[in-house]
């Protein structure tokens, strides 16, 4: 599992700030070599741990999930592009609306983003293009994290199902905890990220 986490970390490693010295620029310069080595190590582990038919089933399952997720991701990117545009270009939703609701790093902006995220339904991976569009339209970094944390954790259908199992009071407490902690995390991150 550590190898898979390291693959994700190195593959997503962002470019350090201009003029940075030390370990980060070196890691960034070699990130694809490290990622390739980790992928090779993962391939060897998979070959050793699994039988031939298990590897075939795994590839078929992965392909099936990809066929399920890719259309949703494509639709999410398309909708986010039409609704939110791209950085520097207005779209159907004006940037000043986004900036007035979730711009900056105020308590209200983070709380609004957390509540909106809790009520939205995010299909797998569609939150990334939606957030990219919102950030380009003026959303603050703190509210973006609050939305990203509350969105996958809650949704209106999710709340209804949890309410049917746990009851209304426990569901309300669960949802409140998610919204409050997402808001706090957004405030902290927004203060740190500037």
C-alpha cells in the first residue's frame, strides 16, 4: 500500500516556487523517474502476489471501473467548463458571484462552501474540474478545501440513507460535525496557504 501512496505522491508532486533550493527542486526534477521505479516495483509485487487469473480479473475490474467513471468525469469537466469557464474567461456563472460567496477565507465563505458541498452530489473525480473552475472564478483556497472535504463525505441522497439507518438526530449530528470540521479545516488551510 505504501508503494501505491508514494506513486500518487510523486506523480502529483507540484513544481516548487521559483528560486527554491534544497530537496524539493531535486524531487520535482526526478519525480517521473521515481514514479516509474515505483510502478515497476508495484508490477513486480503484483506479479509475485497474484496468480495469472487474479491479475486478469483485476485488469478487467479496473477497465470496468474506468468505463463507469470516465463518462462521468468527462461530463463533469464539460459542465464545469460551460458553467464556470476557465481562469481569465467568464462563463455562464459570473466570476463576481463566486467571489462574493466563497472568495477570500472568511468564516462565512468556508461555512457556505461546506454546506454547499454537503448538499451537492459529486460523482467520483468530478469535484476536481468543478473546483478548478471555481478557483479560476475567484474561490478562495480555504473554501475550496472545505467544499472538497464536505462534498465527498456528504450528499443529500447520502443523508437520506444515513437518516433511515441511524435516525434523524444522529444523522443531524453527523452532518453537523462534517460541516463544522470542513469549515475549520478550510479556515486553517486558507490562513496557511494565503
